[in-house]
C-alpha cells in the first residue's frame, strides 16, 4: 500500500516565514513576544482558514439547533486531539497576532488558540505586532501558517494562493503571474508552483470538482487541468473521483493520445500533388501474400486463374513477389473489362 502524499512545509518555506515576519517588523512598527490572556484574543474573520467553529462554540458549547452542528462537531473533535497535545507539551510555536484596540486579532495560529482554550489554558505565548501587517505580508504569513497544516483541503490552499496573488498585484500592479514568481514569493519548489498555477487556471469543470471536495490532490488536479479535450477531461475527472491513482490517470490520457494519433494517421491527406499510383506497401511474410492471393482466387470471377498460381514455391521470396504482381495485373485486367 502506497504512503499517502501530504502537503509538507519545506525548510525554505519555514525560512520564508521568519523573513516575512522580519519584513513586517521593519515596516510596521514594534514587534515583541509576550504571554497573552486568551480572553483578549479574537479570531480574524478574513483569515482564509475556512474553520466553521468559533470562539463561542469552544467556550460555551455548540448549540443543538446550529445549522452547522455536525461540521462543527467534527472540527471540535480534531481540536480536542490538539488540546491533548497542548496539555502534555504546551504550545511549541507562538501564535502571531496584532493589536486591535483592546484585543489582539490572530494572524496565524487560530487552531492553537481554540485548542488551548479546550485544554483549560488561560494564557498563550504570542508574537505581537502593534499594527496590522500590510495586506501582502499578512496573507503570506497566514498562507505559510496554513501550509504547515495537513487538514486543509485543496480548495482552501488554492484560496490562500489566490489571496496572496491578489494582494501582491494590489501592491505591485498587474504583473504576470508565473511559476517562477510564485516560487520566489512562497518558497515552494518550481514544480509545486507550476502545479498551483495550472490548477488556478483550470477549466470550470475541474474547479467545481475541487470546490466540492471530489479532487483533493494538487498533482492530479494539475494533470487533469492540462487536458484540452472536454470528453477526455471528464473521463479523467471521473477516474480521479473513483479513486484512480496518478499513474492510472496518466495511462488513461496516454491511451487517448495513441488513439488520436492512430486516427490521424488513417486519414487520407488532401495536401500536395496527387500521386500517380497506389503504394501497396511491403512485407517480409510470404504467408501474408499467399493468404491475399488465395482469398482473391476464391471469388467466382478469379477461380479460373487457380492453375496460374498452383506451382508457386511460397518459400521463395522472388516467386512470391512475382506472383503478387501477376495477381495485381490480372485484377486490373478483369476490372477494366
């Protein structure tokens, strides 16, 4: 059984987070590490985390008539797992917040905050900006934080990436977004950046399946997004939804390409000068020629020529070639009558 591929956070990405925070520190005023009361922390409503559960649900419980009751319960169970770890080892990495009036709004680390409350903690270590980071830096910090999580859906990751691109373009203008640019912004590898770009520009049918949670792999999504034929793309989507591996989807695409190539090669070309004769091709198998000749001689109008070919040595290539040519001459003569 193959090991499930996970979205991991690279050393470059971790380094990028520190560098980004340094940039924010240099441009946004005072930055400090302190221990904050959890009662003074609030979640950022614009964080691209897509968590349904909120502070009130964690502190007072999820109401039975909540329309998102089931989904919130599932998120709560995952937070309880993290809370168990926090009880045993504490919060290893500080959360990142900025001061907003009398409260502190979370930039990165919402799950750690919620799980700490569940763990019965009253305080949490935090890295504090006195001013809200600029748009692009804020989105980048949030994205790097979310990339370290393994429970994010592909749709959420793509949403994070779109936010980063939007903020980057709002600061730098409508620059062309390339894989190389994404690599330099995010610290991802060039191949991962290429996959993200392909999926961000994927056809609508692929985007819908990603939003519905039917396509969850970035690699598969990028492969399917590159299929130009709607019919083949639809078959690839179905294969992906039904659990086909990346190799199986590649095989499906390759089969289509081979069929298309064979179909094109069978089409009669109408370009160039008309040829004066038909090339019958060639073969090294005397059995092929013998079969063709014997098949023709079974037809009523040709059975009178049976004796002509009766003494052919079919093991002799020269005799077999001569016999085939003679058959062609006979057929041309008969059809000319």
